C-alpha cells in the first residue's frame, strides 16, 4: 500500500498544495506551465500549432470524421482551428482575427497553456486515479449519492473522474456502465449533465486567465460544492425529474453490493485491491499521457475555432446582448456592478466554457470569481460536452441539454453570487 500513500500524496501535492516559487504562489502544475513557457519562449507556439494540425488530421486517420453529422461538424471546426492557428502564428489574415484581444489572446492564453497543461496534468492524474484514491472516495461517498443526486453509489466514481480527469473520461465511464445495465437512462442523463464537468487542469487555465491562482483552493472547492449543489437541485426539476426511467435494451443488471464490516474498511479493501492490480508507475503515466494527448488534439483546435466564432458573435453582433436579458431578473437580486457584462458572460457559456472568462478578464474580482465558477458548474457547452453526450448511447435530445444548461446557469448564479460578495 506504499503506492497508495506515496502516489496519491504526490498527486494531491501537484494539484492542491500552493507552493511559492520565483516569488509566485501557485500549485506545482501551474508552475510547470510557466517554467516551460519561460524555457522555450516564443517557439512554444510552433509546438501548439503542430498539436492543432495533428488534431485536425487524426479523425481522417481513424476514419471517424464522417461517422455522424456531429463528427463532421466537429472535424470542420478542427480544420478551422488550424486556419486560425496559422493566421495567428504567422500573422496573416483578417485584421479582426489578428486583433490582440481576439486571435492572439485565444492562441497564447488558451491554446498554448492547454497544449502543455492537459498532457502533463493527465499524466499526473494517473497518480490520483490509478492507485486506490479514486475508488476509496467512491465507496465512502456511496451513501451520499442516492439521497442527494438520485443516482447509484458507484456514480461517485464518475463524478470524481470528471473533476480530476475530464468530462470525456466521466462520459466514457457513464456510457459503459449504462450499456452494462447498471444505470437506468434517467440516471445516466443525470450523471452526464450533472457530473461531466471539465477537469481540474482546465480549471487551472480559467484561474490563470482570470488571475485567480492566488485563490486557487477557494476557487476549486467553491466550484466543486456549487457544481454538486446545482446537480442535487436540478435532478428535482424538469426535464430531468420527468425523464422516463428505463434500462439499455431493457436489461437491468443492478445489484446491491454487500460487504462485511464498516464502510471505511470496505473502502480500504477496494483501495488495496486497485493498488495491487494497477500498472507500474511509468506504464500508468505513459497510458494516461497518451490518452491526455488525444484529448489535447481534440480540445485545442475546437477551442480556437469555436472560441473565435463565439468572440465574433459577442463582439460584432447583438445576439448575446439580446439573449442575456433572460438573466437580468436573477442578477438584479444582488448588489452587483456591471450586470450586463456578467449576463453576457453567463449567456456565452453555452457556446464554449472559456468564453465567459475572456469577457470578464478585466472586470472586478467578484465578477471574475462568479464567472470562473459558473463557467465550470454550467457543464453543458457546444464545443465539447454536447457532442460527447450525443456520441454516447444515452440518446439525450439537444433541447433538453439546453434546458439543463439554463437551469444550471440560474442556480449557479443564485448560489455563487452571495458567496463571492461575502468573500470579496
């Protein structure tokens, strides 16, 4: 069990313990991104561009680019991401793309950081999820899941996997368990739209962008609490509450797991079992690094293209301003400055989870904190999570995902805004 203690401790230190280096206080993963940027300087942009190009080519290599309409659309956005990357790196193209706060900001602040952070963060996550910590937390949390979220105890693993891994990992687990007949469709929908948030590594990028790394632990734990509180409420509201409850192909394979002794003893037994069965450290890191790099190739090109599209809509059309009025009644409940900016930030979160941060980067700290939390807790966004859910066998309609996004956005505002006003 030395692996459980040592590797889990290293993972916790890397992700959650602030360390002061070179006069800056932040977690070690964030320091590593800064270190790589300082060492390689301006040349790091060529690595990021290669990642983007690889991401656009990969669907054609796997022959999955035309698997469905969604895959075709996502592949188109990946190719568009290559075009945006080339324009920014080589400074060619339309003036509005090359504007410092649009194309270069998207590329340098998001694409470059993510192209380093996701692979490294994914490799380190293997320490947290591979040697018993994940399953230990899952077993301990079992009695909480059913009364709070109306999902089986094992869904705690999906929730933790998403928060410390990614929505794609969480959705893979959810879809597999659903097809095995251990989740009903309603339970799978709750888990997919309530737990499949972006990972801690993505949250670091948001915190870096909004200059919140000095408040990293406050931000992380607030986001975790708000996200799960919103999920607990949203499962009791249509459309999730009224969703039909049936099993994949009519096969119900659920069974109540029984054990002797205390729950802690059983959690310890399961942790020992996983730690014993897990791969050697370097093999584990290599496998996680490979999976994380695949995710990087998927995420970075689409963030560039969909992010640019979203910024064009925000900057050059009144669509977001018009749509944002729907959130005014909620925001007028609180003594906030610049309500219109926050309303637009909430509205644009449906397009891409990074866009809200880009809108409020120069705002007051309470607005930045609120935006940073809700951009994670809203969960549903079209650049990644929606296509991922559509790619599963859960068969959830897009309008229902939009409805869940709206409910989550309103609830997130109602919960996090008083917290931000109280702290800041």
